[in-house]
C-alpha cells in the first residue's frame, strides 16, 4: 500500500540528494584543484599521448575520446578550450592553436581581453598539453600516482582525483556558480606557493605570521593588474574568504596630440582589472550619456593583440582626476574586487572552505601517502628483478657446470631440480635462469648483467627510504617542488600600497547640463531624451529659459495624456479652488470657480495659477460698493431677481383684461410663499 510522507521532509531529502550530486561538477578538489570535467580532459590527453612537445590535434577528436570513455554527460570541448584561455586561467592546462576568443594569448599582456568575441568552434581549433600540465599532472598520472576507480561503464579506469606535484588548488583559480556551492579561488604566484609549501613541509607548526611572509608577491588573477595590499589578503590566505582589490594600469599625458594643431590632457589605459576594452568603452559611453564624465572630449579604443590601449581625451587637467574616480568606481573594469571564497571538495568527499595552510597540508598528506605507495610498488618490482639478476650472476660463476646440467638433463623438470640443488635457488628463480637466452651467457653480455645488477641495487637503495613517511621522503618532495619553480613565467600582477578613494559627488557644484538631466529624470524622461533636447538647444544661448518652458510643457502633456498625470492635475486644481474660496471667491455666479475654470480649462497649471491670481485681484474692482445690489453678498442675487419678476407681473396685470393671466391664490405653503415674496419686495423697496 502507498505510504503517506511529509512533503517538507521529501523536498528536503530530494534537494539535498540533488545538491550533493552536483557539487562535484561545480567545486574543485582540494588536492588537485580540478573539477570532474577538467580531470577527464587531462586524462583524454594522456590517452592520446599529447604533451607540450607533440603535434596539435583537433579539439573535436579530444572531445570524442573523453565523451566515449569518461564523460558521457555531454561535450567537454568548451571545458578544454577554457582550460587554454589565458583570460580564464593563470596557468593554462591546454595549449589552444587557433581563435581562442577575444583574449590576448601571449606576451606581457596575456590574459587581457580586447573584445567579447567567443572562441571558434571545436572543429576549427587544435589542442595539446602545456608544460605546466605535463609536469604537474600528466607525469604523475603516468606514474600511477592518484586514486583510481572504474569509469561509467566499467570498461577502463579513471582517477577519482589526481595527486599533482604541487598544491594546484592555489594555482588554478577555479570558479563555480552552483546553487549553494559557489566558489571563487584566486591563483597565487607559483614561486610563493613553492616557498610556502616547502616551509610547511619542513615545519608543520609554522605560524600564520611566518606563512604570510612567504607570499612576497601579490596573487595573480588571469587578467593581472595592481593588487592593493590590505587586510583582505591576510584573511584570504588564512581563512579562504576575503576581498582582493585589483586595479588596472594607466598613464597620464598632459600634451597628447589631438586634432591637427592642438594638444590636450589625456588618460591612457594600458591594462584592465576585469573585462574587455570593448566593454570598457561601452560603459564609458553610457557614463558620458548620463553626463557623469564632464570634461571628456573623446574616447578611442586602440587595443590590439599586442596589448590594451584606450585613450580618453579631456578638456582640462582638472577634469582628469574627477573622470578617473568615476571610471574606477563606475563598474567599468578599471577596478575589480575579487570576492574570494575558497570552497573545495575535501578528501572525505564533503565541501568545505579551506585556507592556504589547510590546502597545502591536505595536499601534502595525500602526496606522501600515494608517493610512498608507488615507491613501495616500484621497490617490490625492483627486488624481484634483483633476485633474478642475482640468480644469473651466481650461475655465471660456474657456467660450465650449468651448461652440462642443461645439456645432459632428460627433461626441463630434471634440469630445474638440479639447478635448484646446485646453486640453492628457489623454483621460480631456477626456471627463470633456465629460460634466459643463451646470448646472455656470452662474456660481453655477462658484463652487462653485472652492470644491470649494480644499477638495480642502487635504485632499490635510493627508493627504500621513500617508501614510508619521513625526512627522506619530505626532502624528495621538496626537491620535486623546487624543480617546478620556473613554470610560472613572468608575473602578471604587482603590488599597490593603498586603495584609491572615491571622489565625493558633492566635491563640485552641478553643471547646467547635470541639473537639467536630474530634473528630467524626476519628470520621468529618459536620459537619451534629455540629451537629445540639450543637443538641439545648446547653441541657442538661453538654455535655462528654454528648459524651464520645455519642462512646463512636458509636465502639462503628461498631465493631459496619462492617468497618473490626470490624477495629479485634478488634485492641483482642487487645491487651487480651496485656496481661492478661502480668499473670497464666490461659490456661484459669474465670478465663481466654475466660471473661471471654463476660461482656461486646458491651460498649463502655471498659466491657470497666474490667471487665477489676476481673477482674484479683480474681485474688489468688480464690486466697488459692498452694499450695492451687484455686490457678491449672500442673498443679493435672489432679491434682485425677485424684484424684477414682481415688476414684470405688476405691469402685465395692468395691461391685460381683468382675470387674464392671473393665477388663483393658493392655500397653505403657497400663501406662505407669497408672504415671503411680498416681504422680499417690501425689503427691496425699502
């Protein structure tokens, strides 16, 4: 029967299962610094015998190998290409031949981007390994160092993790964006990683202060730049979390040739902290359209594959500092903050955040374990080979006896038995000696046997101390690390002593253009519409007056055509009516509000307000005598109209026949009404 389950508990279980299934794709391993797809791409290179010295092959061919043997989830060609982009990885793991996108792939400006162009399709690109991946990863795989498991269909073995020659997590700079498992690792200088690793191997209790002193160079993000030396770096090194502030590089030129005969001050950007020069110029245009770069005359992108060069021409030298501050803090890529979060998959298969010290020590423990295991296996093989060489050497000491036994024996078993007795060998060694080629027994070949015996003995003596943890194995690992010091190449980042403060927005008064843009924004106008209006009216010489008139017209148009505007207009008119009544405007008559508003119902609010002021000021002139019958006092109009009607009735009665047109007298309220009319006539007459 079906069982009832809690929806909440079921969702929690399902989401946790899914979450644990994806973090291996999103997070790098703490030991080798690789994600699953990257690890399988390198394994495909090993299967195809690719190295930094072999020929290139198509990326599509590598993708087919990886897809068929290790990674059935989908194409890994994009991963292989990203592993070779200098703008994505500081120390590239693949060598791409062809259009790898808009980044600069070689030279001092490697890692900088000049456009947002994507790389070419995999069928057009060729790939091979790099020297870094050869020595740090593939050489260790060829030696069998690592943790292996069956592939998805059980037809071959694949590594669950590599054990590289260096703590590569500090060098790859991996990033992951999976929900709940986001990470951002920043690569460090290779020489500093070697120094810190060597110091920790020699002294496991190295203090934090001593560890920090080993990092004499700044971290090296793929784009490089100038790194601010602040407390955030210490936090990143020790805890794995913190902010690393990077700036681009620029030059100042006070007399840049501009035009045919003039010179202008200029700001020349030669390196970006993030993004491309193409994107940088787009953001400069956006800031200029928003009137946030006053004093900027021209901007040109002269970047090429040789490097980034963006020229910004100013009106005055004083404008340059304000514009530079806006560019730095305006999300243009000239400044970038790396929010580092060093989350990685631990040896136990669980994700955790690691600092530099924990990362190095975790790698060291795995490195010691696997190197010792491989050395034990190698010593075992060499010991077997040495035993065989010993047997051959012993037989060569009495070669005539050995040949006589072999020649006179009835069968192979008899010969094996006699050799075992004659030279006190076990059965396996006796069978090996009998099965060796006769050429080995020649005098010259015998010398080679003795030479090989000495070599194998020396190898065993060298490897035996490396079969278990100890000072000898630590020294061996440090020697291997030191040999990789030269793989880093030229440094990409340099130090900055302090941050560049943002210039406050109130440090200078608003220009007329900025004021107009701000007022237009409050009216709901787009920046493009305001800038278009400014361009059309800037040459008139009366920009302020023209803008004031246009602003009123625009507000009036909004009030007459939109629902919100109509509501706002209605509220303003009601307020004006209330104020007018408070100032003495009559509620009815030809001087009341309704009569006034009919004369200017569709006018602008400012025009209505001006006319209302004139209207209210003319009220005393319309009624010079407060006691006059035309004065706007209570009840006056009713009395005047009653008197006129009574006069007409009296005249009509006198001029007609008796009884014609005369109404019969009414009773009740009618007589009361007549009394009121009579009373009104007498009051008027008096």
